[in-house]
């Protein structure tokens, strides 16, 4: 039986290749892994932190032979580049629009009583997101 390594998949990726890499390692369909992360996110909120942690610690297929500290450094650099490029694509009117849409969705879910765990997560996440956006704009 050939030894398989847990690496982020470069070809089957939506964001960073974490789900594609896990699927290849477990020899299952990547859609199932993505679905599991979405269910974990909406059920308990733990899917997002797990994904971020795996993004940081899993080497890419191209860099699977590097040391652990090099992998961590490169992955964090890739993550910051991906986030900053995503933020730069969103202009000020778009940012205000996204915030208004998120607020509207939150209040709508709250009206129907579906925002149980979301009410404790929404405001801190929004504040953190706006803070990251403002810090990234300041560094330019």
C-alpha cells in the first residue's frame, strides 16, 4: 500500500485546497469533505477555525518536502496574500453593501428565531472583519 501524505490539493481547490487534500488523503469525494465543513460551521461554528488551522499546518503538494517551520511561514504568507487580494478587490461601496447585507441577514434570522448561536458570534466576527479591513488599508 503506497504511503499517502496529507497535503493541500492544488487542483481540487475552492479556497486553499484543504478539503481537496483531505478528500484525497481519505480517498473520498471532496464534495463530502466540503459539506462536512459547512455542516460543522453552521452546527457549532467550529468548521471555520478547523479549516483555518488546517490551512496553516498542511503543506501544499509542491512544498510537501519542506520543514515544518517553512511550511507554516509559507502558508501564513499565502493566507495573508489571499485575504489582502480579496480585500483589495472589494471597494468602499462594496464593503458598505456587504456589511448592510450581513446586518440584514442577521436581523432577519433573529426575527425568525434562527440566530441562536449566530447572535453570540455575529458582532465579534463583524468587528474583527472590519478591523482587519481597516488595518490592511492602513498598511498601503
